[in-house]
């Protein structure tokens, strides 16, 4: 169907209108046709004329039009004639237009707008043709059309009309300006022939769908370019509506078009920002899971490969790793001492073979880019890297050759800065990924490195405090066991918590007493770090002083409890045993500590259960005492919870595992200590104190007394 068919003027089997169906402007006006002969008599009378004037054809044919239709009070026509003369003999065949007051059959009058014209019959006679319509209907339709035209032409929204063959019918000024093509350029043509740089397939598919279903398609987005701005992509929001006449005949599709490029770009920026945050958050989630410096560096390297680069190294300043107080960058002309803590690659590469050896110190000349990044405290981006520039990146020519062989074509260095101090640098390389680093990569990497630097600095600070606490802990524990009386063998072990865990307040002590007796103590200060180690030292010193008084175990713990209550809300558990090798006895008292174990000569393991009491520091709680007779060859085990408690198992499970470990064949105490630690303490996150004592030959029978 062509353009004319939009208004019902075409024909064909699919589009013919049934007789009397309105489909055009004249049908909306109900325009009537009246034919006059040369004498002004009515010779033609349409059905619409009958509706307008009320006379049937048989009543008017042959009658004078001016006498029958014109009211005596009729208005003048456009030329100033009176109404009676409009249909006179002199006017037949002449062109004219105007408004007159028509008289209807029922005597009423109606203002009618008319158009006069002439017709010629085969004999050459001139006939008059008058087209007339109700003035109110004409003015109403004129107003509607004027308003529609005003809205279409002045609307800032692009508006278009397509016929049922998907050809342009109308395009308003807003749309022609956006398209860079006038309405005349596109009328009657298909969209694909006029705007080929758009996704015309999707647009025409939407038009067909609306033509077939009648359901509007709203806010369909199209990305492309038009002749109005051929150098830039635009995004348009389009809505499609089917056009029908009053009887429901499909005439075409109307399309509204809004340029939403700025809104699209803003949404894209917001989405990019969300993606930015999500990427950084996802990458940072795996960094800083421990307080171990090397592990944190490895987590950073793993987080950026292959997400941001194909190869990465994390190098910290040697002063950071060794815990020196001065963290200021080196001078401009001084070499920089780095220690490589981590390296990661997306695939096997020889570059790692020539990279700085992990956990070894390497000197870099000040001309190297990573030195400049640390010195200036700012990132360095090299989108394109060639042979000469690789010499400024790598440690030496051999390393530069390896990087070139691996296809390194882009480089980024980001300094690790936390709390105002430069800690080191992350080096990123791209090899397989052909896209060079850009400003977006730089922002993402720097934000991630900024977060990672806090974790690195936390690990550094923790390491320094842990070393301090460990040094204090070791200085407060017995360095060498004292001289022991005959008949008693002792072995002790202290194992600090693993890296990434604070040193606790575990301790042990062996105290020579009078008459060949020996005091054995194992304890655990609640808490960790330097403070716990310091309190442990105070308790150990106090215990040694009280032990000189040769006090029974329960009485010694009572005095120790009184002193602990003065140590700023500190609490500790401990067990104190006094062994008498001569008598073959051992007296126990416990302050909320784990039960000692006794391994009988036949390897049966039993738990010692002294009367329960609260930990030291609670105050006012009496301590009980239990004395046992031990057979020759019996072994006593005192220990702290770090040996038997893990994150996954309860203490009961750990104690049972300890009993099984001690139930094996007899061996020297030193070997037994090592075996127990190897078996039980590998999964512990706490420090461990272990004291083993074995009785030698004694006089007197074995037994137990309470």
C-alpha cells in the first residue's frame, strides 16, 4: 500500500472499505453534494445532502436551490453576495466559497459552509456543483487538525507516521533535525533506505508487531548514528502505537522518538561505578585474611592476576619487612632495597624464573620505575612498553630480556601507602591480554592497592608487636631446667602461636623445693600480646617467691590468687604440682586449669581430677588439693589448652587425642615432647606449654591418697 492508502484512497482486496464505512476527512465532515443545472435547479442530490437539509431527493430534484434552501436571513458569502444569489442562474458553474444560513425541511436553520465549482457534461452544458457541510463540524475538525499540526510541528519529541507497508508518511521537525533528513527526503521510502546506520531490522520488527497485535511497544532503545551527527553514537527511546480509523481499520503506526544519549551515558557511568566498586570489593575480599606479612602479599598478588594483569610481583621495602622504625622513602640518588614477598602469573612463564627471589633482598638503582614510584609515592602507568623501557622496569638486562620474550607490552606500578608511609610497590604486567593498561585500570588498581596497604601495614605492626611479645615471653620463661633430685626426669616445651596469631601468656616452671621435692607449674594468662606476656612474668616471679616458703599447692595458689586480683582485671588458669621422688607422691592443686594426665608404667593413661576451683584473679575462692602415690616409671603431663583445643574440635576431643598419643611405646621424654607437639599442635592457633615428668626408682609402695 502506498502513502495515499493511509487515508483510504487506495483499493485492493485487502483494503477496500465496505459501502458507507467512514475512512476519510469528507466522511468525518459528512460533506453533501448538490448539482445544479444552468437555471439553478437541483439535478443531483446526495444522501449526505438529505441528512444536512432534511429533504429527500424526490422533494428537491427540479426545484430552485436558492428558493428552497436559502433562508431570508441568510448571511453573505465570501464575496459579499446575499445568500439567495448564491445558487442563482448567474452563479452556476462559477467558483466560490462561503457560509450561508440554510433552511431545513423542518423549518429550522443551520449555518453551512460551502464550496461552489463548475462541471461540463458531454453536450458542453455547464452544471454547478456545491459541496456543503455543517459549519460547526467544519470548525471542530479544523481546530482538531490545527491543534494536531501544532503539537506535531512544535513538539520537542520526534514523531513519525509509517503506513502499513512500513513507509514514511510523516516526520515532524524534531525528528527530521535528529535524522538530518527532511520529510520530503524520506516520505514514501523504507526506513532501511533512509537511515542505514540504525538497527532498522529491530525498528521494523517492532512496527510489524504493533501492526499485527495492536499492542504498543514502549521505550525500545536503538543505538546508532544519523546524518545529523555521523561521528557519534546516539541512543534513542522509541514507542510505537497503531493508528486506526473510527471503525477500527488499521492505517499505520505512529512512533515517538526521544534522544536519551545523556541519560544513557549517565546510567552507564553509574553502572561502571557500581562495577568499579564491586570489582574492588571482590578483589579485596581475599586480602588481609591473616596478620602474616608474606601471606598478605601473596593474597594481593593473587587478587590482581588475572583480573587486572597477567603477571604481578609485590615488593616491600626491606625496612618494612625488618620492622625498622624509619619508613621514609630512600633519597633520589640512593639504591632502594626491596624484598620480594609474592609473585603471581596467569600462566607458566620464564619471567618468574628471573624475577627477584622471594624473601631475599634485592637492590634497585634509583632510575628504575618502581623506585621512582616508591620515592614519589605515586603510581606509574606505561601503556606501551618497548625494549629500552623494559630496562627501566626490570632489575637487570637478563630480566628485561625475559620480560620481552614473554611479550610484556604494558606496565603499571602502584605504591603501597598506609598511614602516610610508603611500604612497597605492586608491579603489574600484561602479556596475554592485548589491551594496554588505561586510566580506568589505574584507578581500580590504586584503590585496591590502597586497601591492601592497610592490611600489609596491619601485618607489619602486628609482626612488630608479636616479636616484642615473643622476645618478652622467651626472656621470662626458664632458659635451662634446674638441677633435679635423683628419681625425677623433666622435659619441657614452649611453642608460640603460628604466624598471624598473637603470642599468648602460656608458661611453665620447674621449682626446686626443700627435701628433694620439686614444684611443677603450667599456666595460661587469659589474653594475648605484650600485656599477657608481662602478666605471665609477674605471676611466674610471684610463684617462685612463694615456692621458697615451701607452701602446700593449695595454699600457694590462694596467695597467688590474691596477688592476681591486683593486676588490673587479669585472669589466669594454672595447675601446680609438688612431686616428692623420695616418697613417690605428687600433690596437685588447680585454678580452673585442664586436668593433668598420668601415664602408668603399663601405658594406661588416667586424668587427675583435683578439686575444682576458679581461675586466678577471681578472688575469694578456696583451692583444694589432691595427693597421689605414683609408681616407678609413671609419667606426669601438664599442658595448656593450645595443645588440645582447635577451631574445629572441642577440648574433650583434644584431651582424648593427647591420651592416645601418650599411650604409645615408652620413649625418652625429649622425644615424647617432640612427638606430642608434632601430633597435636599443628592445627592450633594458640601457643602451647608442655611439661612432662617421669619418676625414677623410689622407696615405698605405690598407691593413692587424697
